[in-house]
C-alpha cells in the first residue's frame, strides 16, 4: 500500500481523501456535541475537526517516512476544504485569505498545546487547553470528559502503523460515556 501511495498521484489523492473523510466523520459524531459539550456551531465544528486532525498528525509524526508526506498531504487537504467551506459561506476572496491565515495559526497553536499536554501525560493541562479552545462553557467536568476522550483516542492511534491508518482509518476512542 505505502509504495503505491508514493508513486501514483491519483491513488495518493484518493487515499488522503479517504483519510480526511474518516477524520471528518469522527469529528461529526453526535456524542461529541451532545455528551462532551462541543458547541454545535461553525466554530465548534472547526474545533472538533481540528482536534481529530491534530491527533492523527501527532501519530503520523511518530511514524517513519513516508508518514511525513502523508501528514503534509492531509494538512493540504484540510486547508483546501476549509478554503472551500469559507467560500460556500459567502466569504470573498480577500476575506478567505485572511481567515485561512488565522485558522492556520489557531490550528498550529492548538496542536502545540494538545501535543505538549498529551506527551507529558498532563490530563489537567489537556482539559484546560480543551476548555479554552473547544468548549464554549467553563465546566471542568465537561472538559475532563473531553480530555479523557482525547487521551483515549491518542492511545488508540498509538497502536496503528501507517498502513493501518491508511487502510483501516484512524481508531479514535470507541465510545463516549457520560461521567
């Protein structure tokens, strides 16, 4: 699977498109919004998508090449989709560029905050970062539940190699349970 991914542009686009689609499906799970308190707004959906992409990118960063190429292709795919979504919302050409820059900066800041907390095993730090960035409410219990989901998803992804990520899709936490 991986050698073919590198050689054929059409296969590469299809593979990345499928990975991106699976991440998007995970980010639209109703329990993220109903149980874990992610706001069901444009901003909340961006945060949910970003969170899941960040988790996959974090895992790709732990894998040997060509995982780095997969990561870059995924980032490109995500930001092309964001660009298209802004245009569908009626944002003009000048506004799209500015908003993409802002979204990119916030995306990478979140990736740094979440990655640092996950790498350190800092559950309270992760919950605080998620409360600040994702949740529209200051509810420590909700933030802790979301942090538990994120940590469990990171653990699930840690068991997947590149081939599994690309063929089976990312394995995020299987269930979200109310605390």
